[in-house]
């Protein structure tokens, strides 16, 4: 099958799973089809899928991943302050780090809002429905929602990374408290400890608890940098930590905290 044929096949299969979708027509344009496929994956409950469906999905997502391009973390310039640190602006789901960090919700099964822009939604969309099924199994075994400040590790499935580290950050309602700060630091520390337990060498962090969780960007970055640099003071398997930012404002905040990545930047 061509890439478009794979996409249409997946959409048809997902539409057939729910009688409420019977009147939905597949769009003719590629972007409309991509949006519909992602939306259907987003709202799909964690229920088994057939091997044939998963085989088509995996081929489709891996082809999509390769077309969008994979960023080799070994090619990213280290910061002058510490060669183990990297500041990189872009889509974390394109990095081939040993692990990328997902800012999850307490349900730990992904974002169920169709086409939502949060990192949890995007990671699950690009990884494939196996990630939700894997997370669902973990959470059913746990028997309760995930507390803030901890971390879980899962395979990355169709992402270029090997693993995903899922952590739930504190949700800010009003002023930031000492407990909020401690929980956010625990998110970073728990991810690093779990990565080290599995012998991983590279970890890419998103900006945990900012955005819809409302942790102030500046203070969140300060906690992230302090916690990561503190962890790196002790020996572990981790050789590279990427601070991944998406917004220009976050990039400038981290640049002020960490300094330039090259001598040319320092000379500006």
C-alpha cells in the first residue's frame, strides 16, 4: 500500500469500531485525513487492536517519522558550561535520544482530547496506540492514579527514541508553593534516576508543568536546571541531557540560565 492507502485503511478501521462514526466521510485532502486519523487515535479507548491493523499503523507511522526527519542527539552542540548538557529548540518527538520525557496527566494513558496541542497528545499520536495500551496495563496494575513527582518508563514504539519517561508535574492554582517546587524537582530527579536504572545515556526533557499546568516558565526552568545539574554531580550512565524547548521565550530563559552553546554565541 502507498502511504495514502495506509492512512485511509487505518481511518476506515477506526471508524468501523464505533457506530457513532458511521456518518463521517474520509476527507479528500491529505491534511484532513491526517487530522481525522490523529483525532480518532486520540479519543480511542485503550482496547486491543488486531495484528493487521497494528502492522499497517506501524509502517505508516514509521514512514511518517522518516519523512518528517529524525534529529540525531549526537549532532547537537553541547553547552560551554557542561558538555553533557544541550539546549535545543524543536519537536521532542523527532529526537533519537535513549528517552524523551512526557509531561503526562495523572491518568497516565495519554490525552483523550482530539487534536490537542499538548505534548502528551503528540507523543501518543506519533508513538501509536500501543503506547496507550501499555500505559493502561501499567495503571491497571497500579490500581490508582499517578502521583505528581514520580516517573514511569515505557517503550517508545514508533518514535525515534527508545523509551518514553512519563511524569506528572504539579498543577498550579494560585501562587506557587514550596510543595509545588519540590514536586517539580522530583519529576526531573525521578526521570533521571529511572533512566540511570535502565542504563540509558541520553534523556531529553520537555518543560514539565508549564503550559496548561501553569507553572511559571522562569521558575520552572530554574528548578529544572538546578535539579539536573545537581544529579549530574554523581556518577551514572547518563552522558547527555537535552533541555528541549518549543517557544522562543523558553529558549531565552534557558540561555540566560545556562549560557551559550558555542564560542560564537558567547562572542555575540
